């Protein structure tokens, strides 16, 4: 599976109503650490169909970034049962992110 690009319009359906844990990556195309995290996010999406992996470009979806208090990027927010279960800021390893999803 590949990542799902989120918008204000799709967020509720894709994340809040999801029946599986969701990793949401808040990023920007110009952000160096975001570029380093991107392959890790893609790997998780491809290798772990038990999770939904989504991306939000903060420059395109400022409202979502504000809604979730994203002040630095990359920020990864884990949702379980429609609720935030964890938030991490900065570059993280694949294992760290998988531990948060489990």
C-alpha cells in the first residue's frame, strides 16, 4: 500500500473513522529532515498493511497543521480509534515509529 495524501476534506474519513491505527506525517517539500523521513514513511506504508499511513503537506493544508498544533516539522501523529495516541517531532527511526503504532 502507498501513503494517503490528506486534505481537510478527507481527514475525517481517512483518519478519525479508520478501523486501524493511522500514522500521519506532517511535512514540507523544502524540509531536509522531512526528506530523510520520507523513505521510512514509504517503507512502513508498503510493508505494514495493518496500519494506514498518511501525509499532510503543511504548506498546502495549513488548517490541519494549526488544528493539531504542528509547530515543527517533521511531526508524526499516531491515531488509534480516532484519537491521538502519540506525537513525535523530528526524524525518527522506522523501529521507533512502528513501536508507536503497535
